[in-house]
């Protein structure tokens, strides 16, 4: 029996309930996925392997998150998000158990596979569609921004929470606690059940028509290119910052504090990003965000590398961390409407995760070669400038199909 047969459309539930449920799921799943970087040093030291196998596993997870997010988005757009989200959380739990039981670097790859597919089915691409369809057009960007804020809250809680678990239970015991924590999010999927309402128009747009329309739009391709850079930045920073702090001779709490600061600042930064769409074009906001990240990365190269500097710069970066999400997803909704929003944003997110794959993997390779992250900081700056440039010519308007419908 399908979800459509067992539950009404999600849109018929209060917006606050949908946003709250989706936000808690994002906070728990994205937050507990991002803590993987805390396990890099203890897992690799415990297994007697280098950094590269762990980096590759996380890179694979990021890549599969993006790839499966497209299929997960299409499924949730067509049939509803409830069961897909529950399956995604279950796969994340399996992936962390594989990490817990790992005895070699090869086993970590399978952990990354399961975690990546799991996040694809319960992560941002699915939740953006759920919230975007439930909200009125004038509320949409702000409502989607709440998901980015939820991710920031998730990071704020997940990093110190996991660090405390590792201190008290060891890295293996803490993974079991993380698995149990993820399980607590499964009941929330019930509120997301139900088939999405059919979009307006004489005939619903098919999946193939949605792909064809999207691929013909140059502004959509520019958005895809820009989001690759976002993934490169955030995944590299989140996974490798604890190791970077260790190379500076700083205690382990500094990396945790810095990533926690990112999460805190991200809450306010994403909120302001969602509100900014009322005053400036989304494309210009995105250009400013990527340029601001470049300034922070320059600070990491040239400023004194002590604990306070690292935490302050991480806080500044946090303001621009997921501030890209409401503006990027808002542009997708502006271009194409919300009928296939999860799937079309999932395709953009796939580019994000390609960038995440490259960022995490390349950082591990370059660090093992040079014992330094300097090259990665310069690459992050160069890519940030490219992203700032490619968003500028985007045309912020609906496709002709939607314009004709309004007329």
C-alpha cells in the first residue's frame, strides 16, 4: 500500500509541524553525519592505517549522498517523503555500525557507502521539497532557511555531544550511542508521510519533462557549478579541521570548539540569508557569500595559528556555511516551481556532493603527501572566487512554462 493511500497530502498539515519535523530530522542526520571528522584520528590510529582511507570513505559518502539524493528527491516528489526518510535513517545506522565493527580501511569504504546513501534519502534535498511545497511562495525562502538553521543547531549539539561520548565511552562505544540517537529520529517520519499535492496547471509535468526543461536553462547550470564549490568548502573544512588543529599542536578540544562555533554562527547566518531574499536578488547574495568565504580562508593562511584565531575564523565562516542553501533552493523553486523541487534541488545537491567528494579526498591525499593543508586553503580561495563570479549572470526568473501559466 502506498503512502498516498494511507495519508493525506503533507500540505494539509500545519506548516509549523512540517518545518519542525523536517528540521529535527535534518539537525540529527546532518549533524551526526558531520561528526565523522572527529573519528578520523582515533579510527585511523586504532586500525593502524593512514588518513587517506578514512578520507576516501567520507568522500564516497558525500558522493553517494548527492547521487542518491536525486533518486530520493524524485521518489519523495512523486510518492511522499515519509518512508524514504525512515529508510535513509536506517541506512545511516547501518553505516555507523560498519564503522564500529571495522578492522581495516576497506571496511570503512562500506561504512561510507551506507552512510552516504542513507543521508541521500533523509537529507536536505528531500526536506527542501517537503518544506518548499508546504510553504506559500512568499514564505518559501524563509521556511527553507529554517532547515539550514536546523543543520546549524544540529552541528552545535552534535560536535560537543559526540566529543563527550568519545571521552566517556571511547570511539567505538560512542558510535553505538550515535546509532541509538539516530534511531530516535525515525518516529518523526510519520509526520512527513503522504503524497504531495498535484501542482497547478492543466497537466502535471512528467519527470522527463522536468529534466529536459532544467537542462535547457543556462542559469540552472551556473547554479550547479557554484554549488560544487560550496560542497568542496564545507566538507573539507568539517572533516579535516580537527586534523588541521592537531597539526598546529593544538589540543583536541580546539577542533571541536571551532566546529561548534561554525554551527552556532550558521544558525544566524542562514536566518539572515533567508531574510535577505526580500531585499536583494538571491544570485547577488550567493556571490557575496562565496567572496566572504575567501576572506576567511586568507585569514587561516596569514593570521597567527592559535586556538583563539581558529575559533574566531571558524565563527566567521559559520555565518556563510549553509547560508547558500535557502538562496540556492529558492532559485530552483523560482525557476521551475515546486512540483519536482526535491529532485531538481537534488541534482544541484549532487554537484555539491561532487565538490564534497573532491574536497575531502583531495585534502587527505595532499596532506599525506605534504603533511600540510596550505595548498587546500589556496584551492578553496580560488574556487570561492570562481563561484562568486558564476552566480552573477544568473537570471532570476521563472521558466517560460510558468510565466505563460501566470499570464
